[in-house]
């Protein structure tokens, strides 16, 4: 190898890298390759788990089934996720981020346009195309008997309430008490959850007329916040005038 390298050097005038140098150069690129492969493996695993949980339920799905569907060894799955609950946590976290980010509430809030925020709330409540409805229903059912899953669901609800409260703050001046914002946010969440559950079993229900009636109640609650804000500002102005 050394003689061959020296001959090439004489002929071309360029130094040929040694075997060790080649290995070291390739090794420097390996971490990035490993991360890419690990991410691809997790994506494949998560998709297989989604399909399995939706088809056979949380209890009816074992790691062996997920391994068979994904083509990933059971041992490797356990290196990526401690248990099935950890897989569910990953699925829920990804879906929530997607729901709230580019396509959802965060994007609506970023516009700073109250009409856009109200329109998003209307779409959220109507839930016309509930993606992954069977899987969500399965997770909700499991939450009633599995404390780890219940913790995940509570965390999602808290995040949603926080984001809804922030969105309502765009519609109403901050002079209203935080408890009133939270009350309306929870009202929206509760109505949306009921509509979602109905959609999972009967996609064409509730009817558009019912959705409009529900949105009338929600808009009235939002208008009530705005009225409270106006009253608070009037009281503050009166106090300032007296002082």
C-alpha cells in the first residue's frame, strides 16, 4: 500500500491519503449519518405504532406487533422508547405541535388579526375533518385507566388552554382578569371536545346549524370579555378624572 501510494504521488504529483486518514475523514461524517438514520427509524416506528394503536387499540397492541409492522427489532424499539406509553407521548407531542404551529392557532395569533383568530376558533370547534380520530379516541379511553396516559392528556389540555387564553388576549385588552380568560378558554375546549367525540362516530354530526348555535354561544362569551374590558377602562378613566 505504501509503495503504491508513493508511485501515485510520483505520477500525479498529488499526495494519496492513507487508509487511516480516509477512515478518520469518514468517521467525522458518521455522527450526522447516524442521527439521520435514527430519525428515519423513529419516524417509521411512530407511523407503525399509530396504525397499530388505531386498528387494535392500546391494550391490543404489543411491541412485537409494532416491530413486525415497522420492520424494526423489538430490542431497538426499547432502546428508542422505554414502553408503549413513551411512544404515545411522542405521538401526542408531535400532533399537538403540528396542530398549534404552522397550520393552527400560533399562526392565527401571529397575524395579530382578531378576525383570523375568531375564524380559527370556529374551525377548531367545527372539527370537520378529525384527523386520527380513532387513535385519539383510543388514547382518551386509555387515559381513564392508565395514569401515565392520563398525565399526557392533562398536559395537552393545559397547553391547549394556555394557547387559547393567549389567543383570547389578542381579541380583548388585558384589563380583564386572567380567570375570565381561562373560563372562556375552557368553555371553548369543552365544546370542541364534545364535537370531536361526535364526529368520530358520526362524521356528519353535529349539523351545521348546531355548530352555528355553539359558535353563537362562544362568540357571546368573547363579546362578554370585550364588554368587561370596556367597563374596566371606563372605571379606570373615571377614577383618574376624580383623582
